[in-house]
């Protein structure tokens, strides 16, 4: 999948790059408490990352790989 922006109440929170829809759903489910930060009424959604958001993800991934990080060990970044 392409870089995907996670939104909480339409505010971008992080950019992730899941391998498939199942991976994205698992992330949202497992990170729900962190993403909502105590606001149980908030709504979590996602969309394709903008060019700027995708560029931030790619820069962070490049830094991760320079430090000998594996492709599988990198998922996303906060915005």
C-alpha cells in the first residue's frame, strides 16, 4: 500500500505505510487508545497521504535504513 495518513477528527496524526488493508485495520485497532488520547468520542479515519506527508514518511524511512533498520521494522511516523 501507499503511505496513508491517520486522522483523528479530520486532523492528521501520523503517516503509516501498511502492507495491506488488514495491516492498516490492525494498526488502527491496536493504536486506538493512543490515537484517541482519552477522547472516546473522537472519530478515527484515514486517507492517502499528501505529497508533503509522504515525503516526511520517506525521509524517516531513509534515516531508519541508514541505521541498518529493516524494512519490516519500520511502519510510520507521527506528524
